[in-house]
C-alpha cells in the first residue's frame, strides 16, 4: 500500500513538472490574460457554443491587453487559440490537485500513511490550493485598467508572478521530498523530525 501511495505521489510530481513546462507556452503565446474570470469549479469546461465563445471574447475585449493588440486583426479564431492554452493550464492545475488530494484522502482513511507524514501532506494540499489562489491574484493584476493608464505594456505584477513561481517550486520540492522519504526511509538511529516511521 505504501508503494501504491508512492507511485501516486510520483505521478503528482510528474504533473507538477508538466505544469512547469506548459507555463512556458503560456508565456510564449501571451495567453495568460485570455480568461478574465476565475471559476474554480465550473471553469473546468471550455465554452461549448458559439454564443459562449462570443461572450468570453467580449470579456477579453474589455481587458487592457486587448486594447493594446491590433484589434482589427485579432479575430475570434485567434482568441480561441490563446484561450485554449490558459484553459489547459488551469485544468492541469486541477488535475494536479486531484492527483495529490484524492489518493491522500483514500490512504489516510485506510490508515496506510504514517502519522508523522500527515502534517507535511496536509501542508502540500494547502499549498496546492493557495497556488490556485495566487495564480488568480497574479492574473487579476493584469486585468486592471488603472495599472496601465500611463500606456505601459500590459503585464502581470512581477511580484505576484515570482510568488506564483516560488509556490510552484515549493510544491515540487515538497512533493519530491515526501516521495523520497517514502522510497528511502531514514534509519531509526538517524531519524529526526523530517523522517517518517
């Protein structure tokens, strides 16, 4: 059972790494501000009808970033492309959450997880939830017109971007550290507060 849990934690690590890689596409395609609302639950599904797509496009048209684009050349088809990258990034974050939270809840209920591992695993779950919140706070900084009244290029706050990236690194490191503790338990003689029974 511990090995199964380890495999699931390892899968969560791989998903976090995939999220890191996908973030480069977000930056290169400048699609991070294409979704102007945060819907943690109902946002799993993309627009399904032409009317829904048009509604999302109108929301984007009201954003500071769209006003700096060459709007005469930016079509609904162009919007769908950048929307996809940001939507997929958010879905990947939710999948990372499910890959960490669901196995944890199951194995915790079955009492397969050492007691000393619970605080760290709970901390990772909380950090994962915070990562989503930090991501939205970061995006929101690029949606406020008053931040760009001087005509400066639309960007998210670099402080919030750094916080978002730092939280992602912390999540990756914490998950990897936890997996390694399960894979190679520290001998009892050397065991400290960081080791599991």
